[in-house]
C-alpha cells in the first residue's frame, strides 16, 4: 500500500499525463461538440503519449473517458448523440496507466456561459477538493478528508454523494483505502507517508441521492439537480501533500524515467 519515491515519481508521470490530456479536452469543450468527440480525442492523446487509457474495459466500461453532463454525477458513457449545449456543465473523468502505474483525475467545466448557480456549484466542489488535498499530511486521520469536503459543501447548502467514494491508487486503479466524501468519525485510519489516494468529491445542488440510468453506468441525481465532480491523485509525503495530477510532468518527465 505504501509507495517508494521512485514509484511515486512514476505515478506522477501517469497522473500528470491525465492532467495534460484533460487540458486538451477542456480546450475542445464548446456547444455542438459531442461527448464522443471528447472520448476519441482522449484515446488519440494516449496513443501519442505512449500511455494506456485506464478505464476502457475496466469492469466492462466501454470508453476511455467518463463524462457527466448537468444532473449526471459520474460514469456517463460518451455518445455521438450527446451534444453539448451552451450553459451545460460537464465532468471529465480520465485515467491512464504508465509502466504499470495508474493516474486518475477529474474536472467539471463550463460549456460556454453557465448560470451563476452552476458556476457556484462547480467552484465550491473544486474548493472542497483543494481544501481536503491540503490536509493530506502524515499522521492526519483519513476521516479528516471527508470532514473537510462535506463541511465545505454543506456550508454552501450543497450535499455530497455517499454512494461513490475516493480510493487508494497504485498498480490498480482502485486500491484500499476507501476515501469517503462524508465524515465518518469511527474511521480510525491514519494517513502515512507513501500513501497515494484519489479524493473525488461529487457535489449535488439538491439531495445526495443518486440513481442509475438504464445503461447501468450513468449515475444521475435522483432529484434531477445539478452535480459537479473533481478528483486529484495525491501522494502523502513527509514534505506534505503532493498533487500528482497536475500538468507539467507527463510527456517531459516520462522520457527521463524511461
Ligand atoms: Mg477515481
């Protein structure tokens, strides 16, 4: 479960590559673009960079990219029929494998100009992740993450989804421990240097409940309210938290570590 510095360096290449691919996808997001177009671009970007898309085929998921438009929470399947419209928000969740190591990262972005309510939801969801990431120091309790995420969101009258949680990551996409976005005071686990975890708040404007669409993948809010999702891959180190899923280490550092 604990990773060496070299393993963390390899994971940083993976996670940074995810961020760099998401930079490209975010630049494409506009009214008229389909979620299929975004998936195709993600797959092509992996080919260019010599990394493997992490999600395609995992548990049977049929695409490289998970998308979530408006009331969709997570795990939407890209489709030629899903055309982005002005005022939508879209969550882009993507992962890659580099030399056997996984990186995982998600952002929710605006399609054109969005309502003030949508803008606020997206901002608060992002802030909840940033605040929780900053608390990932050795010796902190794991439940502190959920306390911070849930506290920030409920302070803005939002709710956090409980049906899906963050996770450890490494040679598999999903490793122990589970990382809930809600506070569980009975969770006695501690953060240790060498742990690498994914924190991924899913924040709803309405109730926390979700339901599955008939495709058995797409989770949507049960009440149809908007939802926003952000995720980072974070290493807990003696020097403090290191957000691995930031652009700048992918293509460049990968060559150095080869
Ligand atoms: Mg994840």
